[in-house]
C-alpha cells in the first residue's frame, strides 16, 4: 500500500512555481524570517520534500495499516511527550518525504485514515477538548480539524460552520466519511457568514476554533493562473481585517471562561501576530495563554520560529521536518466585560 502511489505522486511533483507569488513572498518573508527563509523557501518550492502524516480513524481503526506503518519506520506524533495528549488520537509520521494513497469516499463505509500536514494538529491539541463540551469550528472546511477534534474526545455538541458553499459540500463529505451515525447526530453543519456567528449564538460554546481564511502559502506558490495570483496578492492586505472580524465574532460565541484557538497556514506576521495583538489590545476580557510548552516538547518533530508572543507559535518547514507553515494562538475569555 505504501509504495504503489510512488509513480503517480512523482508525476504530480512537476508543478510549476508561480513567480509572481514567489517574488512577493521573497520580499516579505526574507525580512520577517531572516536567514530561516532560505530553508523554508527551498522546502515550500520542492514538493518532493513534502511529508504527509497519517491520522488513524478511531471509529474504524486500521490495525493492519498501523503494523505496516511501524515496519516502514513511521513513529507516533509527540511519542507521549505532550501533557494532556489524548490517548485516543493516533497520528503517524515518517522522517522521509512521501505519502500513502488517499482512500476514496464510499457511502456507508468509514475511512480508516486521513492524510494531513502534521502541524495542523497543533491547533486541535491546543484546544484541549474534553468529553461533553460544546465546541465551534468556525471555518471548518475541508473538515480535517473537525475530524481530528473527534479523535480527541466526544463533544456534547460540535458545530461545524463553513460560509463557502463548495467547501461546505467537501466538509459534509469528510464528516460522512469518518464519523459514525451516532456521533453525526451531535454535529451541526451550517453555512453562516462566520462574522455573524457571535450574534446568532452568543456565549454558546466552551471551546472555539478559528482556522481562518488566509494566504495559503503552499498552494499560492503553485497558482497556475498568474493573473489570479496577482489578484490574490493585491487582495491579501484585506485578510487581516476579515480575520479580526471572525475572531470578534468567535469571542461573542464563546462563554466566559472558554478557550479560543486561532490558526492559519501562512507565515505572514500581518495575519498572525498582528491579528492577535489587535485582539488583545481591543478586548480587555481576552487573555493570552502561554503555549510555549508545546514548542519545547514538540521540537523533535517540528521547527518553530520566534513569534515574540507567549500565546503564539509558528511552525516553519525545515529539512526532515517539512511541516507547516502553521501559526497557532491560544486565548481565554474572562468573566469581565470587554471593549469592542
């Protein structure tokens, strides 16, 4: 199983790098990341270096695949080093590039595993979901983080929201492919503008994940339409405002004492640290939560770039650790009234 995709995947590696995007990133990230940008650029522009983690589905556990992964030299993410790591979540990764085949969607059959960028599990783990909690995944498509949340615990209620109608179909199919019917009954899927969620469901949730629309650095670098890429870059400056509005809505939807995790898959400081700084400066009822411990315990599997924030982490792609980009920030809503 692990070798049959090799020829097919090698054919996909001949993607063309979009020079418009690369030039734009070169100017910005060489300043923001310094010397680290050279390595990051090399990884991002070389799909043959990319790695894929294998998240096992506890609702249809692939025991045979797990044995095969062990034989191939895969190891479990974090290897028990992360406090509060849920025993029910099993994710395997290899130090070498490559991927196993994806499973096809079949109605009535649950998939056994989900392929993902291992860094995308960090926002899920930062949320520390517990059984019975009410949780909101505000920008949920394509559904990987919702799937991962359900590997961690059984929430009392999971609200998966996605405003984009095409991505919403993708989200529904992902949930149907991985989650058994009894659990599907505690999941609500909606198509609401995330900026309106806080007014629609004020102080409803114990935990909220905002995996915000962002400059998706990996995919943008391989934009096939240079004109569309130029348009994306020109509109990029509007993303922080959208991200801030989504966070303000999420804060309204969060109960006092609740936890909010913000994440993006971009290296951009304007969409990461600057967005969180704006939220902390404008909301007296939002407190930063120190997550530096994750960086300390996960340095074996991930490379982190300094963010200047105790509440924020930035995973950057590195040789042998080609995960990210992934920014994660953790906040808590206090019982006092905030500024708006």
